[in-house]
C-alpha cells in the first residue's frame, strides 16, 4: 500500500461499499500487517470497523480510481473488477506516471469491456506505462506483466478485436505464473483473515 494525500481526490467520488484495497493489497507496517489477497479482519462486516482509529497507512491510501478522473465514474474497483494504482517515476520513453491495473473480479470479463480496451489503446499510444496483474493466492505476491509490448502497441493502432486478443494472451501468461510468497518485514499486528 502506498500512501497519498487527500488533496487532489476526484470530487464526488466515494468508496461506498468497495473494499478492494482492504482485500487485495499487502500491508506491512509496524502498526498493521495484512497478507495480499486476504480480507482485513476489520473489513468483514462491510466497511472498516475501526474506521475512526484506522492506522495512517489506511487513512492516507487511495487507489487510482479515487485519485484520477481519467478512470470513469463507473470503474469503481468492486464494480468494474479493475483496481488501479499509480506508479510514478517511469523511465523514458514513457510518461513519468505509469498505471498498474490489477484484475480483481472476473479477469476475462474485465479486459473484454470495450471502454477498457479503448482505455488501454489510448494510453499505450500515448506512451503511458501500463502493467496488467492478477492477485496471487493468499500471502503470495501478485503476478504482473507490462502491457506496452510490441504486440499490444501494434494492436492498439488496429482494432478492439486485435487488442483484446493481445491482452488475452498476456492474461494467459499471468495465469500460468508461479506465485512467490511475500516476505513480511513487520509482525505482531496481523489483520489477515
Ligand atoms: S479500492 Fe479505491 S474505491 Fe475501493 S475502497 Fe479502496 S480506495 Fe476506495
Ligand atoms: S484497518 Fe480498515 S481500512 Fe485498514 S485494511 Fe483493515 S479494513 Fe481496510
């Protein structure tokens, strides 16, 4: 989990019932630890049951959908199956801000959405570094691959069908990945379920 400040959140956009970040992300701080792809035990009743006293790492975290209006309103992670995080510091020739896309719902359904395919095409053509990922089993690191390979770049200039096929190939590779355990540095406050 990477912290961001609330200064520049997209107006009128709220988390609502979404809890994707409380499930998918690994948290490894002295005050709280949670394994990747494991619901935090504070999230089990819907919403955070320690909301008022939740630790800073939770208080300061917002996913990409909360932070940037280049993701449409309808793409709240629990509804779209698309969980975005922004990744600053990408090297040339890419724009400095890259985007990680974790498939947290039905992965095939998510990547076949026409507006998602168009989003990928637009950003690949604009040299935004995109990374496609799927969560691993509980406690394992996610699998992810760059989307800006030559096949995707070429397909992004052709048609939705070509780009969908190229992304489906990447998804297949992700699904064949050998997931690696995440080694926690902190202990004693594990909220994994
Ligand atoms: S994933 Fe985003 S929208 Fe969902 S709860 Fe976390 S910050 Fe809110
Ligand atoms: S403490 Fe609350 S905000 Fe933090 S991960 Fe758990 S449920 Fe989510």
